[in-house]
């Protein structure tokens, strides 16, 4: 249940509701939603890498640090790849 609740995009949904309430700018909200989608994808491998490392006996600090570094690298790669297709996040 905790994993399910943590996976809900509550902050993004609240942010879009707030943006709509303040600006009514549909294009800005659409851009935000699309950008959020593309930034979620490179963060997902962290949630597979960490449990794998932890189950192999690797300490939590090393596992989470590796997950964070991996996510950062994947963010950079994602933005560079998307930029080649004309999408600038």
C-alpha cells in the first residue's frame, strides 16, 4: 500500500491544478505534463537497481547513491536524445 501511495503523481496533479487555477494556460499545463512524463522515465531504473543492490548485500548509502547517480546520468542522456528530435525539456 505504501508503494502504491508513493507512486501516485500527487505533486504533479496538484501543481497542474494550481497552474490552471492561477493562469488557465492550457499550453503551459500540457507542456508541464509532457515534460513530467519524459523525466519520470529515466528515474524508473533506480527503483530496480536499488533493490537489486540491497539484496546483494550492498549497503543502503551505496545503493541509494548509485541510484541517484544513475538517474542523473539517464536524465542527461534523455534530454540529449530528445533534443535531437526537437524536444527541449
